[in-house]
């Protein structure tokens, strides 16, 4: 089989993995090596679906022994199968990397023969890449649940970031759709990676040449919309993953109909829940950067995120007693709670107000999006001039702000000569 | 007594500009416009021609340390931006900097600081995007690439690409400003030089094969059910596309001759 065909098959099989980041680690190339990584990560392109392309995202192989219903690579699915040899995958990565097409390699795999065998194959690839080609760029490796802990450890010593996919948000869903995978089998390597990372950090603090285990941390992903869990359930789970497993990121992937299994939503006319995914990411950002807790964002009365408005606006409307916030006095945490103020603008406000009091004109200069924030802020005790809104009006205004972006059907050019029949 | 208003003529380089700052302070003169010898338009203000003096320039450059880390960054980088009348804005920033000292980095609501800060942000943002969107082609063992930036991003890209490919020889050509970054293996073998004419031979078979593989990967990785051209254009504006391998047909040429943008999905 030609390399081109293999690339087509194995990139196609890997594309449903949402994680494509190259962040979390600063490393420059040493003489004799090639490749560096950046703390902020770097997008090298954007595909037609608007997602960032930063790593060469491929599977080692798509031959699989499992039969997970939601997965395009399941054993019972009739698709072309292929496998990269470690050598050709390394050649490919290097030729792309030298031309600045990619930031590194994202290596995942379906389970061929057994988890151990698959992991060994991946280790061989990464060893050639690191030791023969002396590659210092970013490597993201998927840990295969069920593999021997020693093999997972060796994989982690070669990779920068590791991930184990939690796949579905609850164990009943997992039992239903992925009968070969158990929740424990997923969480065990996750805990192992967490412990490996913290141990490696301690060792590096003592001896700077100590081997680094997954220095850019670990992430995970789950599929949203294939099973009936509420947003509250998903967010609580996410928070637990951040708290207990110290993950860098949790990715959500709106379910794409890749299977006609009776256990899954019907494929015809199925719209992937992209807006729900978007709202979940917004809520995820609130958890990670805005000091919110999952219980604040959603509760029993309101188990799902409001599609009309972002979660921070929703929170603000339920807690009007918290507002208005005084720009010139409020602390960082309170500023972060204001809709329209992000981490950057909040930091800029802290810096700018040391020089003198801020007014609305100044806020605009700082880059604060006043169309949302104006309802929740005072500058030196005054609201924005000419602004008078009731509580009902506030909801309407905020919903209207997002409405243009949410207009679902794309306008179509009318045709004079409609299709006959 | 207010300073005399003058029109300042210099050679268009950064040391030249710093010499202007030096001379203006010595003579107590306030420049209201900056010109290079190429500017043909005449001025109503008395013209002062400043001869570049490296020693004076260095003194002014070192004095930027008084502005604090943030202020210093603005004063050094603003000259690379594409801000109209950047010299004048930079002059105002420098005057303000000598008055305020390190506080200038916090004075974000000041119109001058704001203007310069946004221009520098644009420069840094563009440089960051080019870290990803630059494409190299291999020609006889040398990597060659071209970019068409609005700001002068090469000085900002230098550390990145030299740090990434220490063992490679590469050239990165900036079409807009007619200069190129050259690098050869070995520490410190790296320079940005003006380039008048930039052309290369045809691409080899291996290079063409690699481009084909990359295009195949790029087309495959998109999920049809999530097709979202607007999101792609927001993240990667079309002005970058012309230079990117994934949007090119095979010309067999070393680097594509670009006159118009390829017609992507609208």
C-alpha cells in the first residue's frame, strides 16, 4: 500500500479525536537536535471545519479488536484498514516538521492484537523519532487502557503530553456502548500518569537531568450527545477530573453519526450538538480560568446550559445582587465574574487603575467588551451614561447580543429556476 | 519656552531614528514629521537632516531601560510595526517615557501608549501567526520560505526559527519589506539582510511528493459534518493562504508565483 493511501486512511480514522494542542511546555532545540516547543502552543493551519491543525494527528493502525458502538474503527465496521510501520511514520513526521507544516506528532492507535502489543508499537515509533532523528518537537501520545503500567511509563518518558480518553460521561453509557472498556480500566492509567508526572516533577527539582515524564501534562476527551447525560453531570465530572487527576484539559466532542447502531441516535437528519459543545467549552473555561465551581454554573433546577446565552451571563442574571461591580475597587476574582471581562481585560484593569481612576472611555481603550459589561459595571460609582434597563430588559438585551451568531439556517441565494421535480 | 517645531529627515533605519531623538533633545526641537530622503513632498516646517550616529543611537537605546520592562518593549518594537507615522508616535511615547519612567507600562489609557501598544500587539500577533503559517520548501538541502507580512516580523521570528532548526540551512524571504532571514548550521550563523531579487529553481520530485502528502492530510482531517468556513477564515485570514502549501496546486516551481488569492469556498 502506498504511503499516501495509508495517510488518508489513518488520518481519517484519527480525526474524531478533538484534542489537537501543542501547549504547556517551553523547550528549545539543543545543538544536534531538531525541534522546539512553545508554552502557548502554535497552530499551523485551520481545517475546513475551523479546527486548528497543529500536530500530525494519525493512528499507528486502525485494526481494532474492540467493538465500541460510537467509534468509526470498531471491529464490525467495514472500512479500509492500514498500519504505519514505525520507520515510515517517523520519516513522514520529520519531512512535515522540517517544512514547518506541523508542531509535532499526535500518536494514537486502535488496539491491534492486544493493548500491550499496540503500546510497544507506539514506543518503537517514538524511540526512533527521539533517538534516531533526534526530534525535540511536541509529541502527544494516547495511553492505551489495559496496557502494562511499565509500558505506559516508557511511553510517557518519550511523549510530552499523554491522554486517556474517558469516552463517555458515565459508566452505564460506557457499559452500553463500549462493552469492552471498563471505567476502572480508563481511570487506572489516568491515575498512573498523574502520579508519574508529579514524581517526575519532584525528581527534576532535585536533579535537573532526571527523565521527564509527560512534562506537558495529560488531557482527556468525552463524547457529548450520544448518551442522555445532562450538562450538570458532565461539568461535575469535568471538575472532578481537574481536581483529582490534575488534567490540563478536558475536551468535548459533539457526537458525529459514524454508526447505525440501534443504541445510538438515528443517523438520518442528526445534527451534531455543536452549540451544546460550544457552551460546555465556555463553562469549562469558567472552571479553569475564572474561579467558578460546577455547582455555581448549574444546579438541580437547571441541569442544562442555556443555549441562548453564555454560562457567565446566565450566572450573572441569577446573581444580580452581586452587581454592579466597581471597576476601581473590585478585586481580581470579582472582576472575572463580570460578563464581558476576560482574564486579559481584568489584568489590564488591575494594572491601569494604579495610575489613575478608570472611566468607561478608558475601559474601551483597554479592550473591554462594553456591550455586555456595561450592565454590570460602575466607574467611580456611576453607571454608563444614558443606560437604563429593567431586569426583564436585561435578559432580552443579552440574548439579542448573541442572536446574530446563533442564527441557525444559512441564508440561501434564491434561484429563479428551481430544480425541476 | 516651547520647543521649535521642525521636520526631521533621516535614513529610515532604527539607529537613524534614535539619532533623531538624540539631536532633537540636544537642540530642543520638536519634530512634527519624519521624512526619508525618498519622500518628494515638501514641508512647511524647517528641515533638519540628521546624520546617523551609532554612538548617539546606542545612548538613546540604553536609556529605554528607564521605561521599565513593558515600556522598553514598546519603545524597541514600535519601530517594526506598520503603524502610519510610527516615528511620530514613537517620539511621543519616548517623551512620555522620560517624564513618567516605569509607570508608562501601566498607563494603558493614555492615547499615545494605547496607540503604540495596539500596534505592537498587532506586530506580535502577526509574528506568532507566521510561526505557524510559514511554509518551507526543500531545494537542494536548503529550506526556503516566503512570507508577506504587514509588519516587519523577521526580527521576531529569528529566535524562533533559529532555535527550532539549529542543524538546517534556511532562508525566509519577506516580500513586503524586501529582506530575508538567512541561517546556516552552527551557533550565531544567522542574519537578516536586504534582498533585491529573490528567485529559486524548480522543486524536486521529493518536495512535490511531500506537498502532495500534506495536502492529502489537510483535506482528510476536516470533519464534513462540522464544515465551518467562517471559523476557518476568522482564525486564518485569507491573506495568509496564498503562501500556504495546502491551498496551492502543484506548479513544480520552488515557490509559487502569487498574483491573486486562490478561490476557496466562499
